[in-house]
C-alpha cells in the first residue's frame, strides 16, 4: 500500500463528494415539494379550474412529478450514504482506490432530463 492510498485528503475528498450528493438530494426534495404545490397554485388561478359542483380539480400531474422528485431525492441521499460507508470501509482496511462507475450520476441525469421534458410539456399544455 502506498502513502497516497492512506492520504487523509483522499478521505476528505470522498466526504465532500458525499456531502455534495446529499445537497443534490435535498435540492431535489425541495424542488419536488415546490412543483407539487405550484401545480395547485396554477390550477387555482386557471379559469375553469372547478367542476360543475364548484369543487377544484386536483392537479394530478404536478403532484406525481413533485412526489417522484421527492422520492428520487431520498434515493440519492441513501445511495450517497451507502457509497460513502463502503468507501470508508475500504479506506480503513487499506484496500486500493477503486474508480467509481458513475452509475448514480447517469441515472440522476436521465431521470431529471425526463422530468424536465414532462414538466415543460405540462406547462405548455396548461397555458
């Protein structure tokens, strides 16, 4: 094992990476909540947002998009914690550094792209 493998800067860099993923997950949960509530606001302000009995129709699509972002944000936080604890165990055992595969980054990018397209279409159809 080389000195570089036990360098504390490697551990601190991994900790910063985990905290960045947690920040990303929290932002996703916050945006999910805003999207779910903003859909309710749009439906309240839109003319004809009530049915014949006077009851407001629920904003189903924004609720599902917001909820999916919240759930995905929770998944990102849990995955970051699991990845970090596995790294710590390898680091403390002195195992050589393993380059991460980046699967979580690719999945996150794809899901956010799909949700962005769906939200754009949703906003264009409401207007």
